[in-house]
C-alpha cells in the first residue's frame, strides 16, 4: 500500500493559511480579544463582593433560595482559596467563547434544518470537530495567534460549536408538519413561519444546545491553560506539573462550582421557554377564536 502523507498535507495547509490569511487572523484576533476584554472588565475588575451578590441574585431569580445559598457558599469558598480572580478570568473566557459559538452555530443550525444540501455538507464537518481530540486544536491555534487568550478562545469556539448546530437542526426538523401547513393555509410567509412557528417549537432543543455549548466551552478553556490562557486552567496545570495535589484540587473544585452554576442557570432558561411556548400557544388560540367569532358576526 502506498504511503499517504496526510501529516505533510496538514502541515502544508496550515503553513499556507499562515502565509496567505494573515489579515483574516488579525481581524479574528482583534474581535476575540476585545470581546474577552469587555467581560474581563465586567467580572474580573469588579469588586468580588459585588460580583458574588450579582451571581447570588441571578441564582435566586432563576432557581430559588436553595441555589442562591449554594452559590453564596461556593463563592465564599472560592474567595477563601484565593482563586476568585482566576475564576473570573475563566468565566470571561467561557462567556466570550460561548457567545461567539452561539452567534455562528445557531444560524448554521437553522440553515441545516431548512436545507438538506446544507445538512449534508455540515454534518461531516461537525463529526470531525467533535471527534478530534481537543488537544489537537491547540496546535493550529498557537500557530495562528501565538500564546494567550485569543488562541484559547479560537480553540474553544471550534470545540464547543457542534452541539448547538446539531440541536438547532434537530429541533427544527422535529416541528410537526401540521403546524407548518396550518401557517401556510393562513397565508404566512416563510419568514413568519420560521419566526412564529418553527423557532418557538424548536426553542427547547436550541436551549439544550446552548447549555451543552457552555459546558464544552468551560472544559476546553481549562485545557487551554496549557497555551497561556490564564484562569483556572493555569492553576490546574501548575498543580499537575509540580505534582501538587492541593493546588490542583483547589483549581478543580473552583471549576466544579462554576460548571454547576452555569449548568443550572442555562438549564432553567430551557424550562422557562416552555412557559413562553405555552403563552404563545394560548395567544394563538385566542386569536383563532376571535377570528371565528368575527366571521360568525359578519355572516
């Protein structure tokens, strides 16, 4: 069997991109860096007690007193371990990566849910993105952007985008055909069917994708501490490199607290959307009754 130089081809492709797409990478680095700086200023540069009160109030509004108390205890423990600043740096990276992944992933998922041809093209790419070991993404990220925050956001974006694309596509394809046909019978346009029928019905699935994207962003950001991203990833990596069990455990515990908080908050958003969907269905039913009554009066 002849030798196929796949590794050489991959190296040549990356080298070509470095030489010919410098402007593109400069623009990407500028956007990623400035978005991360915004959230870093909001979270990392705020007084820790003010940020903790904000997180507790969000938990109270979304999940109730039990979650708010758990967030308060977890936040105080993180501050006591001396990891509050690095935890906020990690949170800024997660939010930056998640927003970018969602801003690109949801439109791609809508496109794939509407077009069989787009779905055929996108699915193999998503398979590649999900099955490739996450450490591999760090290599081209460093080559394109050197060390720091930007390559971490870039690698995290690639790793965390597939779930929201897949689940958005799945949610749109599971919308009952009867609802679409009813909208078409009432003269709704394609855009109106998408906005008022398909997206509300698919929203629970889309929000599950949002939840999974946030979780994957957190896991990848910790790994990205290997390329100078800072945050809790650096603390965990320091504990591993020095075989310091206590240092690594403290960093890992802070990651666990953040993961639980983000998971419970985004999970509740999906449950809240069920209430929104029910209100939407009730308003549609009321409009239909009013239309029937108006028709009876006219006759």
